C-alpha cells in the first residue's frame, strides 16, 4: 500500500550545493569531523543556514539568525559513505569534496559467500550512533540522516565491471549480492529512523518538504542497465524494500527516466527524482501516485546563461498539465555557479506559482 506524501508548498524548490561551493563560500571543511563530531556538525549547520540566508534569503532560503540544532548529518549536502564503510571500504575525506569510498574489489568466491554484516559492529557506525545519542540526550530529539546509497551503486563498487555481464548471463550471483546489500540498507535505515525524524534528506533536500518524509533509494547507476534488465534483476529487490520502508521513493538522476517509469510504478513509489534529460510529461503520466522532483542540470547552472536556464526550466514544466505533484531541484552545484542563474530559477518558480493557479 502506498503512503502518499504531501508537499509543504505548491511547486517547492530546493538547491543543494557541492562541498566545493560550501568550502569556498562559507569556509567549511568536509573532513571527518564534519560527519562524526556533533559539535562541529551543529556549528557548520548554523553557518550553512546563515550563508544561505545571506545569498538567497529573499527567496526563502536559510535563516537570518539560526540557532544550533541536533543534526545527525548535514541537511545541506548530498552523498553518503556509510554502506561502503560497513562493507569494508576505506573512506577518504577531504576539505572540499564529498567522502569517497576507495576501491575494494571482492573475488567471486567472496561475493558468493557474502553475508550481510551487522552495521552495529562497524566502527564508523558506532561513532555515528554515539554522537547521535549524545545529541538526543542533550536536545531530546534528532533531525537529519545519512545517505545509504543504492543497491546497484554499492554492489558495483565491490563487484566491479563484471557485474553487468553477470547480470545478463549469470544473474543469480549479482542478484544475491544486491539482496544482501538491500538487507544492510534496510538495517541502517531502521536504525536512523528509530533515532531521527527523516531518512533521506541527505539524498535530496526535497525529502524535507514532504510529509511524511520518504525514504529515497539511490538509483544513480540504473541508467547503465536496460529497463528490461532492471525489471529482471532489481525490481523485485526494490519491491521488497518498499514493503519495509514506506513511504518509498526512488532517486533517478540519469537521463531518460521515462524508460524506467513503468517499472518504478510497480514498486510502488511515493516519490521519484526525475533526472535532467527525461521526458517529464511521460514520467508524470506513468507515475500517477508519485510526487516528482524534476532536476535541473548543475553543469548548465554553472556554465549556461540566465536566458538558457530560463529555457531549461520551461522545458521541464511547460509540458505538464498540472504542477500539483511537482517540485524542482538542482543538486550538487559547483563553486562559481552564477547567482544570476539561481535567482532566475527562483523568480521563474514564483511566476509559475502565480500563473498556474496557486500563489
């Protein structure tokens, strides 16, 4: 059964900036302390909300006088590392980049014998939980979460390129491995949801605008396989996950999402990110029960003119008869993204709100 979500605003808009933007604009370092030290997280969260207000406050972003709050993970950057860490990958932290899991290839024998580890036995997970408990003891609650990635994203990191050939020719092994990773994701999300008020703001801030806030499963790599292969190998796994993690959403940041939409409709989903280069009208028609987050292209936001960005946004919204189940976002914008482009999007969204019947 689908748990429907409701947006807190007609045609909500969200921007998420790359760590290099925050590093240059606000002087924030994304070293280990950003993720593991509660006091550092809270200090940076205050700084981020203040900077957003200084940059875009007239459009409703940020806070003029932000106060400390107990954040489990930043509500203003995307990306995650915890699943690869629990699976044994070394994580590289740096000042102006998201955490990067280092290569950790497993042999076919190791993959065949792989059993889902207990996340509570992992040192990084223990450090996170310890900090979260300190914050809950101090404040009485916790907000924010950790991005758990996606089954194909995470599996590929350990399985390697042979995974795609095996999915075609000997699917039992990669499907078993992905099911094991799905079990790990479910376990970690249940830990987070038992402590905090959200599960996937760190995937897309749009999750903070929806009630109830959905779990969003990251399908960044799905465009590397065909819709037919997705239905054969991954769809049953996501259907199982959705029964345990409602409301369930899918993050599809790749192009051509309409090719997969009819499969996503079988999960079922409450929310879906629609990657730039997708046919938004087809996606809306094929996903009648889902709220859609339409994604602008962060590279074009960096390099295109304001007039071109205006055309980009029109290409997303003008084909749609209704904007009732629509939000707009741009994720991981780099340092140097022109303020004129950001303001153009904000002003156009306000115009759509006025002209499409709801202010």
